[in-house]
């Protein structure tokens, strides 16, 4: 299977060489890697060019966007810029962050998953962060969820879900739409990826409000949003984030922010979430 990788990057001079080296060391190499240099003010481009000189399947695209780092829209707009430079001759499309170190067998294993079942639409491993000299699971989500840092999609799935949404919540709505269209989502606990910068380390309060907005645009409704907000705040060990999330939800609701999904899809998502909650409780 041919797979293409798109890497949005912004001021990743210090880390992107580690990511790229882990990719060129894969036991099954990607057909193409596109790095999107999004308004960097450091030497990100120079680092990438040093890899391009040795590995012709790597390319660099420069993009100028707003310098403000809000989760969702900025990174997906950068991803789309890179994706638009690619042809259609791929089986899998992969979006990764520029601060990861992959084990050498990562993509060989991912491909085996896709080959094992034609209904597998998405697959991924797990992010680990360094703490007190040890690499531990970055435990921000359930283990059946693929982190936004390392998403791999079957071509047909990617097309059916309409690509990636340039908004906070893109890495949740993609999986929910997979379920809606009856695709399978697979995670592999043996694939431990080193995540060099913890998620959300640079997010401000405005960005935290975006999480509540995302719950609204996913069609969760008040009850599911409240439960999801409590859970996420506790997983991050910051209970007061619950207030930010709910404020973001009410702000989106009062301003009638458009949903990321159709009415039919929103109904499916609420039923699916309620079913998952009941399974955990009972």
C-alpha cells in the first residue's frame, strides 16, 4: 500500500529533524512526505531542505497564516495546503505532527492493519510523553481514539468523511463520521510514539473555550457536553477547565455557530456517545 504523509509545522527547528529521521528510518517507507512550513520564523525550512537533498520523496511547501495558535483551524488549513500538492495515487493518507519520534516498524504495522480488513478506515498508535526520565502514556483520551497527532486514513474513508474539518474537534468528528459510515477505527497499543511537546502546552484561555465550542459543533447537546467536559478536565487534572469548556459551549450555542455535521449525523453521534457512556457505567 502506498502512503503519503503531510506534516504541518510552525517553528519546529529543534524537533522536526527527529521526526523526519524516524520517518526515513521506517521499515516500510512512505511514497511521499510533504512538510508545510506555516509562517515559521526560525530555521524549520532549512532543516527540512537538508533532508530533501538526501531523500527526494520529501518536499516542502511554504504557507503564511495568522501567527495565533488556536487548535484545529490553523493546523488543518496547513494540512490542506500540503494535501493539495499531492496526486491521487495513494492508498493511505497520514497527518502527523512535527514533534514525534516513530518506532521503525510503525507504518509497516499500520499497513498490516489496513490490509487485514477492508472495512478498517483509520488506524494509529499511542503518544507517549517524557516525565521524570520515563516515557509514559499521554493519557488524554480513551484508548479507542486515535490522537490528532498521528492519524492514518484509508483513501476511500478520507473521501467519504469529506476530509478534515478546519475547526477544533476535527480529530473527533473524523472518527465519529467513520462510525456513521460503518468504517472501523483501530488502535495498536504496541506502537508507542514519543510526543516531544505535550498537547496544548501553549493554548490560552481563548483556545480552551474552543473545546466547549467543539462539543457544540459536534452536535453533543448540553448533557453529553457536560459529561465530556468533566471527564476531560479531570483527565488533564485541571477541574476548573470544566468552566471554560461550558462557557465555550454556551457561547457557541448563543451565537448559533454552524455544526460540523448534518442533523442526521448529529443524532447518530448523540446516540453513539450515550451508548458508550452506558457501557462504561453498567
